[in-house]
């Protein structure tokens, strides 16, 4: 384990949230178009607390997604400034909590705070752990040319480059076709005639 389990949980949620955006999603389209999709995403990642289930809440969460995407790709020192700006609020009220079968973990704000506030602050607290441990290089943007997805690389050798197997396969196939075409152009292609 690289981080405390609650930090990893939040970072994995952040990846899922960020990868709902057009250009990052598997469908290539917006995947948080209504409150039901948001509810499903939150339930899938075990979020608890206040959930208003209205359009304003969805809009606020999309704003958090936009801000977090900008922060995700920053260099360490720039990330520090961005995270400090998020934490510079009266909404921060860290407390230990235990619920829903999870052991003691840190919440950055009370469970009755608006969802967008909780998402923003929980993400900032998780990024504090990433920054303090010198592991910001584990937060990556997918290397596939046509993908804006993000990933959290928790591999031992820090080798994860793509947000999904789909992106990895597509990139590998493109590289293979490029090499094959270059080989054909250089006269290295094989003849179809039998010998």
C-alpha cells in the first residue's frame, strides 16, 4: 500500500469522477448527465453523507471535476499552491469517522456539508498525502493520443501509462501499424508470390 486506505479510496474515486468527462470517458461523451448517474457513481465508491439529488448539486460536482482535473496534472509545487487554495476555507472540519463497515478514517468536512464541498475537500486532503509522500508522479494523464483520461499508478515499478486496457491496446495497435507501414515503405515488405 502506498497511501492510507482512505486516501487511496478518494484518489480512485477522483479517477472515476474525472474519467466521466467527454474526451476521458469510455464512450467519449459526458457520463454525468443526470443525478441518477451521480448517485450510482457515489454508491459504487461508498460515499456517504448528504446527497441533495438536484441539478444544482450535479452542476457543483461538475465544477469540482473541472477544478480537480486542472490540479491533477500540475507539478508538485504548483499542486501545493492549488491544494492550499482549496483548503483555505471555513468548511474544513477534519474528523475521524467510522461507518458502513469501514474502520476509522479521516473526513475533511462534516457529513451534512454539501456534496461538492465534501468532494473538493476530501480530494484536497488525499492530495496532501500524495504531496507529502513525494508521490505526485503517480497521478498521471493517459498516454493514448486521443484520450484525456487520468490514472492513479499504484504499480510497484510505476509503469502504468494508460487509463484503461482499451487505450493501451489501441495505442499498441497504432504503433504496430505504423511500424508495419514504415517497413513496407522502406522496401522491407514481403512478396505475396510463392517461391
